[in-house]
């Protein structure tokens, strides 16, 4: 029997790429979108879900269970970006960001766990970010939300291991997707003490995304995780130097590593 896979944020970007890849390999994939009626082409069904809305999450999971009677794999992929000086990002935008990137995945996990417990098997894949392993300038809120999801997964694994359910993190680097278009940018304010450096770093981040790798790398990595008998806790997917930056953070003195980031971002 084909595994039933639920991918949040499956209408575009990495989520869509993963859904197409897994569907082509015989898995029964369902994606989610806040507005599935606006998606004209999808090779797999899209359920209406807004991860910020508990009722929407519960209804989508209920609809999937009515259709398939089980959920074998949850891929928590829905997420948004945010940039800006910590002093200037509106607090409401910070709250909205965490609603999508942290509380959203938690809501979906809590919604699917009863079914996975009843099956006595299941896999939860949380898509985090290499940025979640370090505090990055002008991306502090994003780094914090993804880092929090990494730690949440580590705790979750130990709580659900007796139920036959596994949880893993997959941290992508920069990939060529439309994430930059949907990212919240705090405005570069004329006269702000951050104006020059924030404007420069904003352009640099957009270049990194435009020059990013093929999202098929993420699709292949997730397929290997799903078909693995004993997946690891943490996976990093991306360019060598992006993954190596995590190793450097472990082995270098804090201030030396901080200086590397300052030089990288030309601060």
C-alpha cells in the first residue's frame, strides 16, 4: 500500500517540488494551500489549510483521514521569510512570523499524532533551515523560528518514540524558489542607523536565493528519509559551504565565528 504523505505549503516552491517527486515515485501525496482554488495546475490534490488557524488545520487533517483513513508521513514545509533590523521590525510581524514558522508546524503535528499513534507508525519531517543553526544579521527572527523548530523536534522524538512514530529535521540552505517574493521585508528607512547596511544585506540575500541550488535536492533527500528504515535526527541539504558553516560554528571560538559572519555579510 502506498504511503499517504501530507505536505504543508505544497502549492509552490520546495513543497510543490517535493510533492511532484514523491508522487512520481508512487506515494499518495496531498499538499496544502491557503487558497487551493487559485492553483490551476497540480499533479497531487491540495487541501485548504492555513497553519495559523487551528480550525483550518483540524478540518484539513480530518478531511484527509476521511479520504485515506491514515497519514503515514507529515512534511511540515509551510513557512515564510522575514528580514529587518530587530529594533525596527513591527512586533505584529514577529508574531505573525512565529504563527507560521513555529506554532503552525506544532498545530499540524498535534493534529496528526492521534492517527499516527493509532497506526503505531508514522514519520514527521520538519523543514527547518541552515539559518536556524546560527543567528544571522537582519534575519534574527527567521533564524530564531527555525532554530526553535529544530529543538522542538529533538524533544518530540523522545516523547513519541514508544508509539512507533519518528520525527526528523531537514535543514535546507538557499534554493532557487519564490520564497523571496513572499518574505516580509521591514522597509529600509531613510535616515535609519541601519539604512546602509540593511539595504546592502537585503540585496545580498536576494542574490543568494536567485543563485540557489535546485530544489530537487530537497525532494531527493526527503524521499531517502521516507524510505529509510532508521532516519537520522538532523539532515542538512545545500551547498557545501552552507553545510560546513554549521561545523565551523561547533569548532571555532564564538567571536571568531562571529567575525566570519561579519566579513561574509560585509558589515
